[in-house]
């Protein structure tokens, strides 16, 4: 693509991100009498695999929208962009969420456990989480205030409880809801077994809820320790409504490691169930310790057995995926097989769980399972089935994205740029860009060393008739080390580099340090969304 040379001279090349060589300026804006400079933009975080949200519709007043790719919310067409070219960056304050970060989720819960909404979450290095629940990982929103942002784990992780092995553990607000439900349900059962406790039975039940989620945490720590053993970074552990989530940043490199990573969670739950059984032998079963130990034994056994069911997003599904991956040699084949088994499992849970509870096969009296109990059983089955079905579908989606992620290359997404000096009027800078067929401006010193990037959103805010009096330095953002990226970056390495330093534009340089062009976070986002929509 055509890019600027290190000394301020344009050099020829192929601008693979543009369809038309020449830009087209928008109509003159006569509304203002003075130049308008957009405020400094908030950091724009590049997309992560797992964020399936497409860019929003163009802002009203955008007279030159991109025909084939919708521009990001709030960004008007830059004056130097030709029709049909990639759209502009986000407006100041926009923040592209890190989709899945998509995460691979491994966790435990009172019913569901296994992988989260995506297949090991982010492809080839995106956060992967072992998940005991089906709620998709949170992603950062739009419109965050400028300035340093808190890490996403602190924004959405909930209450920080500690950092075992250096991994932060958070308790989501939804945990308190399930703790109340467990206290209410189990407290009623304790009251029937130990009526002499009276209201204290609910205090004992609350202790059971906390102890049960401590068991869930042990399950999650098993996944975490296995991941750390395989040198896979773990972002955080989160306890939530249906259990826990261990967000692992990278995918296992081999099917054997994948199998071990998935199996250690249910294995620890089985071990805990056995330990509680042994402890139960030493106490009176009709005492408070006996009731608590029996409850913890049964609950951990249920968690382990349910997690071993062979369908994504459960741990058993990850194990099945590893086996098929080993046999076929193709991780995608393993994902497809485990995902469709997971969907069949979701249907089985939806239909079979209410029938089992009504028949008394789960240890309850069939006569009691009528009315409200039947409704609750059906509701629980529907929730679990929806979690499993959604997780299996997201696993397929993320596996497809993993195949296309290497196609995201900085060199092919970079916009051609022209160098200008600080005191160059905006109108002159745009004229040079139009003449060179470029779509970005780099501010350089007299020796051609890049100093800053002219922000696209700021250009849009300057009326055309004021541009001859506005120097480009007023619209530029100083370059930091993180805003310089190599033209050779691609795939997950590119996304990691952009996420490390959120911004709207980045300077792309050759290995020699020569300017190659400017990479817009909006262009990366659009390419990311296209990759997610492209069939395998």
C-alpha cells in the first residue's frame, strides 16, 4: 500500500484497505464560525475474539457512509476518505469492548459447569475460561470517560476476595442471590430434619451455601493451577450465580493438555465428595455437622458428575473435544463434535430433568413434586438447557473465528498516510492526503521523525471553511511507545498489542523504523466482525 517514507516523502505501494485512491471531502459546514476541535478521545480498546457486537450505525449527518462496512458509532466520514473505503475510527470517548474478550471458562456450579460462551474463549491466546455457568463474559462498554481506565476485571469482576497463586478471585453480585436461594431452600430441609434448631436452621443453611461455594472455588483453583503449570496465564476467577469461572488467557497447545485442563476440575470435586463422606462417618448423621457434611458430599458429587457429561460447554465436552482432536488431528473437528453433543445434552436436560424429579429418581417423593415444585423444576431445566445450548453454539462460533483470526494483519489493514509538520494548516494537509490517495496524517519534525497522529474524529469537528487556519498540531495525539506497532503483527499478536495500549489510531512502522502508515482501531474492529461472520 502507499505509505509515507521516514523523511516525509510519500512512497508507493498497495493500500489494501482502500477501494478508491482518492478521498472525498464532505460538504462545507457553515454552522460554526470558529474551528472546532474534538476533545481528546478516550482509549479505544481493540476487539477481542468473543465480542460479536458489530459496529453501530453511522451518526446522523454523516453524508458519506461506507457502502460495505458500517462505520463505528459517532464517527463521521473523514474528509480524506474515498467512497467505499473502510470507515472511520470511533468518536472521542468510544471504547470498543474486548469481546470474549471471549473467554474460555472452566468452573463449577450447582448445576452447570464447563466452558463458557466460547470455545476456549478467545482463539489462539484469547482469554479462555473454564466456566461453571453459562453467562457470557462481560465486555467493556462504550462511552467510557477519557483517562486511565480500571482493568476490566475490576470493572466487572465484583467484590475482590483475594489473590491465591497471584490470580484475583471475585464474587459477582449474582452470588448473593443464589446464596439467599440456597439458604432458603436448604434451611427448610434442615428444619424438617432438626426441628429443634428453629430459626437457627437458616443460619446453618447460610454456612452451607458459603461452604459449597468454597468447594466451587477449589474446583476453579484446580483448573487455574493446571493452566499455570502449562504456562497459560489466568486472568481471574469469578464466583457467580451458577458456579465459578476461571478465565484462562491462552488455549492449550495440545489435546493432551486440553484433556488434563478440563478433567482436573471434576476430579477435585470427586475428591472433595469423598473427603466429606469420610468425615461423615466420624459424626452423628442426625447432628448439625452430619447434615452439613452430607449436603456438601452430595452437592460436590452432583457437580462432578454433571461436569463430566460429554458436551460443550461442560468440562466433559472439553474432554471429548480433546479426544476427537487427538484422533482427527484437527481441533475444529473436535469442537464441532463436542458442540453438537452439547446441544443434544441441552435438549435432554430440558426434557429429562423435570421427568426425573417427578418420578422420584433423584431421591424426592413424586407426590411432593406437583404444583410450584414442578414449575421450579421446569424453570431450572430451561435455564440449564439454555446455558448449555448457548455455550455450545458460542464454541462453534469462536472456533470458526480462530480459523480466520490469522487473516487480521497490520500490513493489510493499515491506512496510507502522509507526513506533515506541526504548523501545516489542516486544509493543506488534507490536500496532500487527497493528492497521494492517503487516508491518514502523521505529524513529523523537520527531520521526518514521527511525533503524533492527527485524530480522525477531531478533523470531522472542524468546519471546512475554518481548516486553512487550524494547524494539524491542534488535532494530533502524541505518540507513546505502545502506539507504535510493527507492520508484521497479525492475528492474536496484533490484538494483544492494541489492547495493551488502547487508542483510536496507531502508527505502523517497518522493522527498520520507517513509517508504513496508520492503523485505525475501527478498521480492526470491522475486520474482526467480518471474520466472525465469515463461514468456515
